[in-house]
C-alpha cells in the first residue's frame, strides 16, 4: 500500500528539511533522480523478511529491498517522497538537482581529454588490475587532477551547497574523492558496477533504473515526515533494520543524537542499521564497510546493531 502522510514536521534540525542543496529559501526540489548507494550492502546485512525503515530518497534502495522485506520509506522532502512513490509504481527515472550538477561537470570532460569512447572502454572492463592501470595511464591526468581539485574547493562548493552540508566533508575533498575513486577501481569490476558508471555516464542502467514491473514487489509504506519524529511516534520494536542513507550529513549534532535515540526506541532486539557519510571515518569507528560499497563516493558505510550505536 502506498501511503502519503501529509504535514511533515518542519522543526527537524537538519538541512534536508529545506528540500534544497543551496541556502536559499525557495520551494523544495527533487534532489536525487537515482541513488548512489549500493543496496547490496543492505540486502546482505538484513535478514530476509525484516521490517525495514528506509530514507526514501529516489526510491532505489526501498524498491530493491521490498522484494524480500516489509519496507517503510520516509522522506522529509515532499517532492522527493512523491517521486519515490512514482518510481515504486514503475515510473521512469527523472533528473534531480544532483544529476544536473553532474551533467555540468560532464560537459567539461572534453576540456581535460576525456572522451565517451575512453569511458565506454573503461566501464566495460572486468579486470580490476587492468582498469586501475587504464585509469592511471589514460584518465588520471594532471589536467584532470588540477581541474577536479579546483572545482571542489570549499569556496566554490559554498556557492552550490548550504554550509551545513559541507561541515562534515573533508576540507580538501578533491584529493580525498580521487583516492576513493582509485579504491573503487582496484576493488570492483566496472562492467558490473552501475554506481560508479552513473557518476561519469548520463545513461540509463538496468541495474539501477527500475523496470516497470516493480509494481509487483511487496507494497512500500511511504510517509512524508522527519525521520526522528516518525520513529519517536512508533511502537517500540517496530523495525528490524534501518537504512538511513547519509541523513547525518547536513544535520546538527543535536539532531544526530535525537535520531539515534529514536532509532533505539523503535528498534527490535538485534536490529541492524546501515549509515553512510561523505565524512572520513572517525578513529572510534570499529569497522567500516566502505570498501564493499560499489559506489566510490562514501567515506563511511557503517553496518552495526542499533544498540551499539
């Protein structure tokens, strides 16, 4: 059943409530047309038949998990939530703010010597050693490194993102992201990695763009609400698993603490949570699953029992 709960809480203490990447006070926007998170992390971590709480985002993870689980998908952004609902009914992928910004970056590829032919070859590779050598020899040029590091300076990013989205990012994000790309090339074959491919090629991909028959999957319960508020109103023990995307990026420390407490309130015994972040891992993070996520974006992919968080 598709359920849309109106009147989301607007005192969340998280920048996501604005429904925009920038700091303006305009109406909420569609931020993500697809998700850049490897849902196989969740599919592996969550026992079959789990009751899952998910951040809706573009709907990809919720739809993937609905094959084997009972999923509740929540988003504070009504535009994003409505889009996820459409996708759960089989609607095609749309372009969000994230994709428009990436498209602008792709327009500069010819200036640094990157061609579609080179990418077509690169993303057909199945041997990680071969693709890492191709990256270093052909694509990781001085022009690319200089342009990428310049485009990701804090001064330029502040023109695009609200300050709260940048607080948890490494200050010099360019070299950090380039290192994450190299990690990805050495671990995951490009030919079976739609998450890396979607960052460089603006094309449909059957592995991440859901087919029209998704409507046959188990119904997803959708709610337009702040995640912490929603979980605080749940009966204790309501959920066996949580997938929170990178909701903590852009949230205040007070909100992060509140959401943790709300999860513990709503979690069943032994419940598992998956939390991602652009931030580099803290020293106290005991185990980071980031190398198992085929998306090269993340600094942290935490998979842990809720009680231990």
